[in-house]
C-alpha cells in the first residue's frame, strides 16, 4: 500500500489502516469487534463432545466466533472421520452452511500415536495414510490449514533415525499438500523436540515449500522459557495461525503444564504476544484452545475465556 507521498507504507502501517477501516465499518454496522481485524476461532474440544456438528457450530456462532478448528487426534472415533462417506461429509458441510461457521483449520494430532519417525514400519505406513487422508478431508470440507504435531516420536525414544524419518515424512507431506493447495503448519510443541519457532525454521528452510509454515501455540512457546519477542519475530512471514492457551512454565524441578491452565493463571504474557504480532504486521487468525470438562457449562466457560482474551488484546493495542 502507498502513502500520500507515493512511498510504500511499512507493514505495520498497512495493518493499522485496514484495522481502522474495519473498526469504522463495524461501529457503523453495529458489529462486535473481537481482535481487531483478525478472525477468532474456537477449538472443537472446548465444547461439549455430545453435541452434533450443527449444535456445536451454532454454539460457536452464538458466542461470536468466526470459525472452528476440527480435531483429528489419536482417538479412534476422531480418526474415523478421515474415512467418512460422502454423505457424512455432506452432513457436516450442510451444518457449516446453515450456521455460517466454517472449519478453517484442523488440529492433526493423530501423529502422536502414529508418528513419521517410528521405528515400526507399520506405524510409519499409518502415519503417511493419515496425512494423505487428512489432506483430502481438508479439501472436501474447505479447511485451509492443517496444524501438524511436531513430534518425531512420542511413545518411543527419539533417535537419529527417528529425526531423519520425521524429516522425510514432513518433506513428503509438504509435497502432497502442495498438490491439493492445503497449507501445513508445524505446531510448537509440549516436548523439547520442536519447542521453538527457531527449531521449526530449520525444517521450513530445508524443505523449502510455500505450503509448509508454522502455527505457534503461545502457551507452549512461553512454557519453554523462549524469548517470546525474538521467537515471534523470527516467524515473520512464516506464521499462518496462532493458538491462544495458557501454560505453566518448565523448570529444573517441574515438567510444566501444557493443558487445562485457566487463562490468566499461567506464564503467558498475552499483551506482549499480541503487541509483538501486531507490530510485525501479522493479520492471520487466532484460535482459543481449551478443553471441555464433564458437567461444565461450556457456553459460560468459553464465553468468559473469550472476553478475557479480548481484554488482553485491547490492552496490547490501545493507544
């Protein structure tokens, strides 16, 4: 974008201009601004798993979210989604259409159970099949980004061979995704193997595919004691989506806590994360990651979390 003196504006200035435009438009139309010009999504597992897809997506809409992230994890029930029939997929597409809430991303954590780096050839074969099916599923459902779990192995010992096999699997996956126009993005993880954007960038540089980027989780990134500002800035041009989650930090005597930490009770400096990303000119989506607990009022719990996140964003961007 160009300024009045015909000089190209810096990225942050472009972002601010579009934010101002959206804000004025939203106020005029009586809309609710959540996180500036960003889309804000909610993780599927934040809501009652007993709900059908129509009810689940309607809850997301009623809470004011722009989209939902579907989960394909190591659970057999969720893995079975990759083998849904045309009719089953059409049912979900119909729910998306009727509620107006798309599935823009997929959390593909099934590779924790079936990793590319496994010493067992049968498990590796399953890892490749899951990846192939996930890409096709994404195409069918309009999913833009598949978040990949950055584990060479999880239930086995990490070795030179497991790391080599993970690299080969990731390289193959990027090639498959590029054929279908689906973005793959490494998650920054809860283990030391891929716990920083710096570590991800090794794979991005070596594989050199525009279809392999990074999807950092600010909770995991913070828990490992990373320099948050430096790490996020290293991801400039590579970050395609951001998970919002609180965590407890890893120490010499504590292994950290990477799930079920209430927002505001952990180690994440959310205003610093938001302000850093805004200054970088990041305009991609944010996703609140949290988990439903039995007997919980999910609408109330998620609504409170969303309001808290919005306040952190406002604090980071005010003035």
